[in-house]
C-alpha cells in the first residue's frame, strides 16, 4: 500500500501538521525519508530518542523480549518491570515505582496520588495544586490544566479546580501563593516547552523549603529533563534538592512508550489496590527496552560525555551567532538547549525550524522565540558539526530572505 504525506490529510485527525517529507528509517542520529534523502536529527522525537535511532542494544532487547512475553494484565507482575523498578529505586531517592505509558500518564498518577495523600492525611480542604506559568505537564485534562499555558486547556469546558499558577523563578510570588491548603507543587527542574529555562538555585531551594513548611508534596516533572539529558541521571541531582515525587518518560524508553512515577514508600502507600491503574503500564516489552536504556545511560562516561557535547554545541552556535546575530543567548543544559531569538527575529522560531528541515536538519521549537535542540546523548561529534553546518545554512536563508 502506497502512502504519502497527502495520505495524512485524508485519514488523520488534523491536530498535527507534519513536515512534507515522511521518514522511513533511522540509524544513530540520521534519518532517511521516502525518497532516501538523509537528515541529521537534533530533535530526537522531542527529547525521546536518547540513544538515537535503532540502537543495536535496544533492538536486541526488544527482539529478545518479543520472543518471550509481550503483555500481561496487572493481575500479574513480570520480570522486566521488577528489574527496571529495582534499578530506578537503586539509582534515585525513590523507594517505589508506578509504571504508565507516557509522561502525561505519569503526571496524572502523581497528581492523583498527591490529592489522595492529602485527603487521607489532612482532609479535603488541603487540595490546592500550584504549578508555574509556561510549564508543560501533558495533554490529559488534569495535566494540561496544571500546565501553565492556558491556550492548551481553554475551550474544553469546565476545568479541574483548585489549581493555581505563578511565574517560574519568582520565589516571592510563590511564597505569597502557597499555604497550608496546598497539597502539591508541580514543577519542571528545567522548563522545556516553556522555552528551555533553568531554575535559579535559590528559587528551587526556596520552593523545597516552603513545601516543607506548609507540608505540601514537591513533584518534579522530569519527563523531558530526565535520563541523562542534563548530564545528571535526573536533573534534581544537580540542584541539591530532592522531590517527594518524580515523573519520568520520554528518554526512559529510548523511543518505546513508557512512563514512570517514582516516590517514597510512605507516600506510595496511599495508592491502595483499585485507586489507580493502567492496562499497559509496566508491560514487559516497554520495561525490557527501558531497562537497557537505563543500563547504558547511567554510566559516568556517558553522562560526562553529554556535557562535552553541550560545550561543542555552544562553541559552534556561538560562531554562527557571531556571523548572523540572531540569538540573545543559548540556554539550557546538556542535550536540551534553546537558542533564544533576539528582538529582530521575535516570533520567528518556526521559520528557522522550517529552514532547517529544508537543509536536512531536524530540530524543534519551544514557543515562538526559541529554537530547541534535544538530540541523542551519544550523537557523534561529527554529526553535531555537520548538523550545525546545515543549521548555519538555514540561519543564513532566514536572514537573507529579509
């Protein structure tokens, strides 16, 4: 059956508007389309393909598990899920793990757990959830309302209540908002969709202290920042602050759908049998792949390599900007970087992304003013150099078109 980009318009719900080319295969940090044209991938499936495309060890893990056991109901457990949960708890603050299929589902579980914990321990009045403007936590109705971008949650009728927002990195505003009625605070330790924004050290420590003061749970959404992307296995490890609940997905499966919520034994005890569930969460295929991802990423040489690759990106992007003067700054950490457009090019991030695609480079945006790179953590230096040469041609095309 012959399919093309035009088939998308015929048969798919129009909530996406994909590029004109259709990728058909990938290897490492390179992808080929239906016409066998080759692209370098700096998008990583939006910070998902943490080891690139078709990493041989992940392919092997999938094949091995695919010949053993694909799916069971949660009336049973399975070995890959138990091994992965053990490795996650060994590597983090957490003592208990809940598996889901995506970051949104992991966040939904975290928010439901926080509400249930508060009701059980403190009563129904302790129900306020605080999150941050420009935050992003998924597309379920609960998580998109907690996310700090009203455009994503408007237009669907009455929203879940007792959810409030303040500006990221504004500790005074947060302190004015939090109270003994707050049950949970959800934040990204590096805002992704909101523009690749790092937290100030004083801010993140202040949030933790105020959560402790008001007996509120601190939830870190590490769906985008986790599994090595910042050069730490999880971003919280570089901030000197430990959350009560952490969510992880995207890179955890290296491209295979999986999400997880990590927490302590005491907090986890409030999700008793029947209070929450997921048909596919913790299925053997996903957990077998994610276990291999974690084994590969959680090694000092890989995590240190992420910071070396960040330095190479910054050096080459600095040279491009010296020539074309389009960015105010490059912000972010590790292999999650954002080029912030200066005043002259405000609102034109998508123009740069489109120009990059035309130059056979896959990249992303984070809002209207930030070009986002989230490549494989093990992308070869040569692919970084070739990719940024293509990006320079894309920048030149946008600049010279004016």
